[in-house]
C-alpha cells in the first residue's frame, strides 16, 4: 500500500471512528477554521467555556471528529479553533446542540470579533495511532 | 462498590482505552499554524509539493503527529497548515529533514507570503478512534 493510500485510509478511519452512521462514507472530513479575538480581561473565563463546549461536543456528537483550540503565543487573546466534522450535516447539527448554544450565550460578551473560514482540505495528514 | 462508582470506573477505563497516543504523554503537543499565500498561477504545483512533504513527514518522523493543510474556500490561494508535533524538538528536527528542505526549495517561488504562528493549546479535543 502506498503512503498516499495509507493516509487516505487514516483519514477515513478518523471519520469512521465512533460514528457508525458514517462508516460506509468515503467522503473527506469537513474542515473549518474559527479565529476569535477575546476580551483579554475575560480570557480565563472564555477558555473554561470553550473547553467545556469541546469536551461535550467530542463526547456526545458522533460527527465531531476534532476541535483543536489554541491561543496565539504572541497574543494570547487571539484564539484559533481548527474544526473537523464528518460532513457539513454534522457541522450543522453541532450548531443546534445544547452545549454549543450554551457556549455561544455564555461567551457572547467575551468575544470581540469572530471570523469563520470554510475550507477545502489539501491533505489531512495524521500519524496512525 | 456502588453501581454509581462502578459506572464511573467503567467510563474512565473506556476513556483511557481509546485515548489518543499523544494524550498519554505527559507533555502536550507543540502546535503551530502556518498561513501561506500562494501565487494563484502555481497553486496546483504548490498543492502537490505540500502533499508530498506532509506524506513524508507523517510517515518518516515519529514526532510529527499531524499536518493538516487546507485552503480557504473563498480564496483558494490562501493555505493554512495546522501542525501538531510531539514537542518543540520534534518541530526543530522536522525543519532539518530532507523532505522539508526539498519542499521549501521547490515552493519558494510559489509562496507570496508566509506567516508562522506559535501557539499554546487550550484543548486539543479529538474523537477516540
């Protein structure tokens, strides 16, 4: 098996993991990038809220493959979330969950700006576990 | 042991059994974000080069956990790479590899701008595979 095939298989396995509904699906994950500017005075509260949201989403939603939230080392109030869903439907379902709505409500006064980017994967290369 | 405790233990064991490999390490992954503006006329050549680089890095380097390359759907010449390494040493080693140097050489005339961001993870939430 070529490495290209192996990586495609890895990505497919990622999509399939814990999501029997997508097990037959060969489609690529749906990836979005959120860039969020936080009120520095409320950064710790924001981090707690986003952690709670991510933990719930990964645990409860079969179509949420990964939510990686990081802050910029140079500017800790600048947050980036790299989001991988099994498909666009999984993303839409995520927006309707209780934990996501709670996160949006509780952080609306902490967020100074929000930029959502829709993306097209070139290659989602991940080490086989 | 009460049934409540037994269930909690069961849940904890389940969580541990399916935890991602890097989550078992005491240290957190080292995460970087690269934002790259490509000459639109050379976008396909750039994509081929970055794919080759990512395939080699994930296959050959134990410390490269993930390299996720995506393009902006609104502006396909804008590329973002979300990079996860086992640690900062793994990142430094990556910069010295043959495949990375080949990628840098072959793409230097395709890249119009490059912004590298060092990050601090808030939470790297991933679905257990």
